């Protein structure tokens, strides 16, 4: 072994605690050759064997120039070698070398003079294939250029997730200088909540080696702290040639435009769904309060965290919308929050009246007929949208930050105002939100206007109907009589149902119940004309069949109306009842000690149809027996067969009640459809023995 071999023997033994080998040296395949001062080869590395083709035995001890160089290149090489040995200056460059197979290779050399502790000089040559060096240079140059100039964000982090390299694009995305990234951890640079998940994903990639591609992350950085931005993040583990993790590569593409376009498309679809829901769900009844609640239900939480619906009280009371010099008086109809909140105490409860101050958005809408959008509520704005300072405090504490007021306009008249606000939803209202709110408010306003108009018409019809119904005399010879009239519910119109109890000569009493087909004031008017005609005809002492015949002619002249009717006359002296029907449901006869039964009475044809005779029947009506006359609103529903409902009527009449008044109340309570789609007329007469009080004049009281 030469002195040089002895001197450099330690190089083959790694030091304790040394880090792993570099993959770059293996990639370059760097060969080491040590020459003595006279140009003979003293050391020959395994990489030299691979690069030049000569084994160690073939090379060591040989002069390098004749072994490795073609004759035409030897003189130049010897001159360079002599210069390095004489001056100690290193030389680097490319030189053609003869391979053992006879071919020529361009080899990159770096030659330097070494001096041992005895003062002897050696020449160390480090060599690698020039094509390999050029390929590595191209890859490094390409990587450097890509990292520096790529429009996408690129970074490399070590295994402790500290930044090693950051390109300008990523530094711009983060709003942090490139130099300020280096050495800092991922979470030190990016503090948003969404980046916690990214950090966890990085650790998984480091542990498993499985890449993550196009992970969408939405958050804010120092580059744009006021707005959300979106990135597609890809993570790859970096490894050396032994498979050991060196760190992680982070590739980031800004996809904010795509994200915002998708969010806008989603919002547009959401608005379309809200419009469809509102079209189907608002105005399902002719009840103004129900319509207001339906409007609030559609908008919360789909568009707003809270919604209020107020209508002008003058409109509700009179149907008119004139506003004088005094502040407009509103009645709250609906208030809805998306979640429980103390801020509900800042709003006027449904049913209560209020007059808002002049700067309030509701007052603005009444004055201008235009909506008001406040995108961001400052302190002064919160006071503006609140009814009073306490309400402003509650709204501010709840976090209300954006507000809209939309006028409710129907048939070119402002009938009220809808208020909308957001608190937990961080997004401010925008023009698209305002457009949607106005569309829904317009549809709701028309439904409310229809409901109020209908309510006034219905109220007038009901008042007319009740005024036209008789006031029952407290005494009828041989009879205890009770009657009820119940109009249809608010979303239906008043019909033409009626009843009457008419005193006749000889202590007799005429009992009649009828139903004009139709609704509203025209039906009520027709009902009044038929009732008047019935009372007039009753005084002529005609039989039930003839009474109906004359009524049929009268009704025919009231085209297009038709009606059904039962007309009966009770004679207490004979204890007989004579009755006829014109297309009406059969009365119920309840005999003492027997099961109730439908009176076997020819149904006849409705009044106004004409062309067929009516038939009367006579039945006994003894003391204790009852006759129950009713209109179809008592027993008919939209879902149950009429036979089942008539069976229910008979069943409810089976137990005896203390009085006919109680019987009326129980039948209405148990039988009438809760929805109240139709009005009801009910008349019950119970026979009792004649008494001294039932004298000849009593029947006319």
C-alpha cells in the first residue's frame, strides 16, 4: 500500500453519527483518481473503473497520459498537469478521454494539487461523464426556472414541515416574502383554520408516501385578508434514491375564480329553488296572517337569519292604504328567527301595533315605494334599523350586520313592509339577494291583498247572512227548538245556507233548512230572497210539496242559482210532521227509546231545476221525538264517503242530550270538518206535550 493509500484509507470508513449518503453524487457517478508527481496513477476509485473501463489492477501504477489519452491530446494534458503541480491552481474543464473499449468520451474534470504532511505533492482528479453533468445541469436549470417563474405556487418543506424553498408565486399568494418563509413552519406562515387540515394531510403524505392531488382549500391569507380565496393543493413526498423521505413538495394553484363561479352558480340555483318554493308555498290560503308566516318560512333560513312582515293597519282595517301626515301605523303579522336569540325582543311581536321613526327602513319604504339595502351595518345604521335604542343594543349584540327592507306592493299600492337581516350568516346581502326578496315580496303582497279583500267581502257577506237569518221565538207550541249557523273559515267564502222557524195558524210550526249553491254576497242575497219567499208562501197555508213547487219556480228565475231545501210542518195537536225535500240531505228522526234513523223522504230535485213534482210524507212526532235538519257543511268532507259521515251523525245522536241546545253544540264540535270548507246551518226541534202556556196566541210571539 502506498503512502497515499495509507493516508486516505479513512475515507472508506464513515464516521459515527454521519448522515446518509447524498443521492446527487451517485447520480453524477463522480470518479476519483490520485496521481503522483510523475503522473503515475496511485489511487483508482470504483467509479473510475465504471467511467474509464479499466480495473484498479489495470490502472494503478500506470502513467495516466498513455493509458487514458489519445496521442494527439497527451501533450496538452501533460502541460495542464504540470501547471497544476507547479502552481497549485486547480483546473476544471472537459477533456476527451479514451475508454478501454477504444471509444472516446468527453469527461468533466476538476484537478487540484494535494500536499501531504511531508511536503510531497499529488494531483487529485475528480471526473464524471460530461453528458451526465449536462443532463443534471439542464434538470436543475429547468427546475430553477420553473420554480422561479411558474404561475403556480411551489414550495419544498423539510420533514418537520419547515419551508426550504418558496417560489415568488406562492409568496404572493401568502402575502409573505420568500425570505420570510425560510425556516418557518407551515402553520407559522398560514394561520387560518382550514390550513390545520392541510398540515395533517402533509404528515400523512410524509408517513405513507401516497400523494394528495387537487385538495381544495378555502381560507384567507395576508395577501387578501378581507376575502375568501380558494386553492387546489397537491402534496408529494420527496425521497432520495434509497427511498428515505427528504421532505414534501407543495404545489398550489389559485382556483378562486373557479370557486367563486361555482359558488355563484350554487347561489343562483339556491335562489331558483327559493323562488319555486315561494311560488308553491306562499298564498296557499286566503288568510293574510298565514300568508305572512308562509313568506317568512320561505325566507328563513334560506335567505335571511331573521324576517319581519308588517302591514299597514289602515289596510287591514279598511282595505285602504292612504297614509296621512302622521307616522304610518303598522301591525306586525310575522316574525321569524333562524335560531333562538335574545334579539327577538328587539322586534314587534305579531299582532302588535307600532309606528316606526322617520329614518327607519319601513318608513323609508312607505315614503319612497322603493326597497332599501344596507350591505354593512355600522353603529349608526344599527340604530337606524331598530325601533328604539334598546332594540339597537339587542340587534348589535346578536351580530346583525346587514339589512334589507322591501315594500309590499299590490295593485300599485304599498300595503306593508318586509324586513330581512343576517347575523350568523357572515355574507352581506347583495343586489341579487334584494332582487329575490322583491320577487317573493311581490307575490306575497298580491296574496295578502287578495286575502284582505276577500276578508272584507266575506265579512260583509257574513254580516248580511246573519242579519237575514231569523231570530228564533223563545216559544213554539209543542216544540223545543235550537238552531246554529257557522260560516266557512277565513280561506273560504260565506255560502247561502239558511234555516227558518215560521209560526202557522192552529199552533203549527214550519221548519225549513236550505242551501244556495254558490258563495259570497250574491249567494247570501239569493238565500234572503228564498227565505222571504218561503215565509210568504207559508202564510198561504200550502202543503210542503206545493211550497217547494212555488220555490222551484222562483229559484228558476234567479238563474244561475239553484238550491236545496227541506220544508216541514209540525202539528202538535195531531202529533204529526209533514215534510218534503228538494234535493237536500235527509233529516234525522230521533225517537225516544229507539235508534236514530234517516227520514225516508223522497229526495226530489234541487230548486231551480224544474220539471219534476215534489212529494211529501207524513210521520208521527210524539213528545220526546226529535227532528234534526242540517246542511251538507255539517257532514261532508273532502276525504270521507258521505255514507260514513251520515253514519257518524246517527251515532252521535244515539245518546240523549239534556237539551236541543247541547245537541247542536255537540254535533258541531264532533262532526264539522276543522278546515271549515263550507258553512253550516243546523236546526233541531224536539216535541213536547202542549201546555197552558202554548195558547192560541203563543205561536205568534
